[in-house]
C-alpha cells in the first residue's frame, strides 16, 4: 500500500486519540515534519536526535515515530544542532511523528501498561493523573520487592539502563504497585501513591527529594531510567501501524543512560 505521511499520521492520531489527550505545550503531538514520500519504511525511537536521524537515513527509514519530538525547548533560532537536525530530515526526506502523553497513557500501546506486562504485573487501576488524564497504571501483587527490582533490572539492561531503588528493609514485599514512566517521580505522584495505598512505585526518573520523601512515607521507588521505561510504546505502535499499511519497521536504539 502506498501512503503519504499525512495520511499515516491521521491513522496514528485516530488510534492514539491525539487531539483529545492533554499534554505539555512543547509536545506538539502529531506530524511535526512532512516529507515528499510516500512512506517506505518506519522507524521507532524514544527521542528525535542527530544520532536517530543518522540511523534512519542509513537504513532507508523515511517516517520516524518518536516519543520526544522536535520542539521540547520551545521556539528558537534554527542554528547549530537544531539547524543540522532539520537539514538532515529534509536531505533524506524523513517525516517525523511525535506522541508523548497519548502514547504514555494508551491502554494497548502505552508505555505504562506495556512496562507492567513486561515485568509480569497485571494493571487494574489508573494512576498518575494529569489534567484529568490517568497517565500511569497500578495493580496488586504479592512478591518480594527485591525480585521486582531484579526483573526491572533485567528489562532496562537491554536498553542501556540500570535500576536504583530508594531505601527499603530486607525481605520487604510489594503488595500494591504503580508505574509512571519517564519523569514519573514527583511530590504529586508520591501523594497519590500514599493516598492509594501504593507501596512500590516504578518510574523512569525523579528529583533527589522524592527518595527522601519515599523513605519517610513507606513507599519504595524504583528509578529505572527515563529512556528505558519509554522504549515500548513507540515499538508497539510502529509495529501495529506498519503491519496495517504493509511496510517494514525497525526500532532505533539510542540510549541516553538516564
């Protein structure tokens, strides 16, 4: 099937509910850069970067689906790295589609539900509200927290990451967990965790003070890396949409170590 970037983006918008999901202003979810097309091969990546663009160009990818797109820093001069990224997109005729919170929160392709399943956890409740949207997920289990840390470590290691856990006692067990990928640890998510009886919170990253607050409130936070915890959503939606239009796709690994 021959399909232009604009039509593929419309399909993605429909699947992800792009227009209905609130987000930060800099996200600018949807098609961020068009191309001459048509779409020949799809690439999935966490971040749009010079490294990712270079990989896409070398592998014949001309439609990128990313979680963190082109405009997080707001408008600015097209000089230096900003100019170089745009120049290379034009030179290699690469379109860019970005999906941030719509992809985090999606019940099928979302980073949070997919990470839960990758760790052997069954989501049953929403978690981490943003402007009325439940971005994360939560559920019940009964296992040693140490074994959950080991499972999380095994997952993130494949994406160049590692796990850090806030203070906990030996032999501790996890009964109620929650996940909020990316920058998921905040005073707000900790308050929500305490109010919901969550004892273990799995996030990508968070400020130092959240580890102090966690230790004082009976919650253990697993900091599993912003990059690693947000690798699954782009892979899932890229696989789904590529199959539907009959093109190939590939995940472009570019870990940040954070």
